[in-house]
C-alpha cells in the first residue's frame, strides 16, 4: 500500500505517518510535508523521485503529473487500466492525505493583497483530491485531520478501510473542494465590487454549532457562519452567560441588531418574535432602556434586548427584575456583568463592534419549495432629496425628528407595519397585519393599553407602505397623532392628503417603502 501525503495544515501528520509506516505503508510526500516527515525520522519518497520530474515554478508544479494521477485514477477492477499501469511502469497510489493552501486564513488577514490571496489558491491539491475521490472504491482520500484516527483504527483492525468509510470520505472531499472554490469565487466577486446577481449562485458557510432543535422541537437545526470578517453580526458575539442560543434566539436577536444599527445615539431595542416591541433613544443608555421598557412592559417579557452602549450597573439592576432571553451590548460594567450573571438562564452576549453596518455585498435569502429567492439587503433608510412635504402643514423640527425615529422602526416591523413614536420612544407598534388599517388600529390600541389612554396624542405615525385609503389618517386623527410619514405612491394618495389637511396633520412622503415579509 502506498500513501501520498501533502498537507498545509500539519496537525497530527507526523503521528499519522508513523502509524502508516508501522502498518507497512510506503509514504510519498512533497515540499514542506516531506521536510517535516524527514525531520521526524520518517522514511518517505520525495514526489520528484517518483515522477522523475523536479518541482518547479516555486512549487506551483509538483504533483501535476501522469505518474501521480494515473496511479490514483486507475480502477483496480478494470484489467485494461491495470495493464496500462504495468505497461507504463506506474504503481497505484492507494491513499491520499491532502489539505489545501490556507486560502481562507489568507483572505482573513488584515491588509492582504490580491496577489497574496491568488498565490494561495491551491491547484495540485484539489486535483489530487478530486482524482482520488472519483476512484473512492480503490483509494482512501483524507482531507480532514479529524478523520485520521478513524482511518488508522480501521486499518489496524481490518487491514483495510471499509467501503462505507471510503464513500463517506469521498463525499467529504467534494464538499470541501466545493466550499474552497466558492470562497475563491466570493472573494473575487468582492474584489471586483460585483453587485450583480449571478447566473448560478453558490455559497459556503461554516457550522458554528448544532442546535437542540429549530423553530419547533420536531425540526433539526444548526447555526452556520459566513466565511469572512463579519464584525457587528451575531456570529461575532461572545457569549458571557446562559444556555446556548436557540434557533429563535438567533433569529430574533439578528432582527433586533439590524434595527439597532440604524441609530447612532444611545439606543435600546427590545424585540419579540422577530418584531420590535420597544425602542428608545436618549442622551444616555439608562434612559434609553427606560424608554424602551416603558414602551411595552408586557411583550418584553421573555424577549431580546440589545443596546449600543456599555450597560452600566444601574441599568443591569433594572433589567435583572425582568425575565429576558437575550441581552446584547458592546460591553458591560464589571459589576453590571456580575449582577446579570446571577440570572443563570439569561444569555448575555458581548458584541464589541455592534455599530458596524451589514456588509453592503450581502444577500438576503429566502428558501421556497424547490428554489431560493435572493435579493440585496435593504440597506437604505430614505433618500433626503426624495422627501416630499405633501400637506399644507409642514412638520415641525420636533415632529420631523420623531418621524425619522418612527421610520427607522417601521423598516423592521413585519408588513403590514405601523409604528408610532413620540420623544424618541416607540409608543405603539402594529406588525404583520393583512391590511393597513388593522395595523394602525393595533398600534393605537397598544399605545393606549400599554402606556396610557393618551399615549398617542402628539405622537407621529410611520407606515412601511402607502395608504390605499384615507382610513388610516382618520384613525390617526382620532388618536391625536399629529404627523405621518409614508412612502406615497397610491393612486388614492390625494384622498389621504386631503384628509390630513382637513385635520391639520402633517404628512411626508419618502418615495421608498420597506416591506418586510
């Protein structure tokens, strides 16, 4: 039996090679791997000795040779193949242990150049892996150091690696090379600043953890991370307390973080089931928390709270009185962290770069039966020059401040969505209704129920899409709302404008909607 070993990640390779030699396996090796094995006193044949051709082009050409690939691809059960090997004086290669140039580690380095990245695209490694994997019934192909023990165990116990294991190793190779090529393609797309949706879409992710279950207990789930620097995302967070995050925890926390990133001033977002339930901004994070909590003391129970400033002790003392599933902040005062950690079930996450926006190259993906719908992320809030004051009365500076605040919130409310705000605090949110008037009435009713009978008086209203009728304006007037922001664009816009003028309500059109399904 002969094994060709050529690895960039040399973890466990000396021990593997020693065990193979003890089992009578002849080792062929290349470059740095050959040097490492010789250093450890392991007998090995250098690849150039096997091929009769020297490594060249700074090591770019080592294993790309018929002696190697014929030895890998020859089917042992095919007499014609074996005769050709004998006629060409080529011996079969029965095992390949290869892992690839560290392309991922290279592109993750700060300041890496394109030339450096391209130089770390492996050519010979994937070619050997694919050749060996294609002939899996005859060749053992190992790409992952975690499989070394499994292979050795079977060789020691049975004198060979089982067919089932070889099939498993084959599948792992093509999964690995597919991911490797996808990383390269994705890197090049970003280098070219290519914003087009490609004709074929391939993506690769790394598993962070298996999860106990998915959205519901009968569903399997795992958490994967995009390859690359994803500062400010939940995948970059460090957990400081509590049980592992569930599927729903991650989904809801991500939604809360997306909304939080719209704000630069001290802000707290409380979220439940993918919708914001309380949002507050203030001069300091403690007051922001108080606003967010007061906005909906009922729904925040068992919810997610994210903050864009360090959590002080005073805030932690108030949060400790509330059952929260997840808390995320860029940092915690030492005593605040100690206090919150006394609640063993609350999941505390530290996300240092919480303010970093989403990658502008990112895709938003939704799986449908038999396919995938893909779009660029909704990275815009509004375009200043597109704002239109469409009513007789123009919003005051104070109203305009609250309109912008409410518009940020409604962007992340499930459609049909309505958000009410006053003094940089959400006072009522109506998410996910099948018609807009229901969403408006729900937001107004919640304001009255959760904050007080007059909570909506003097508030502003934001709608994620246009008003098809003037009924929402009527409901807003009855609640005491003084200004409205919405995209505009309905064939009946004039009905809503006239109704606003009748009641002295200011209305602003953004020209941009934010459907969220």
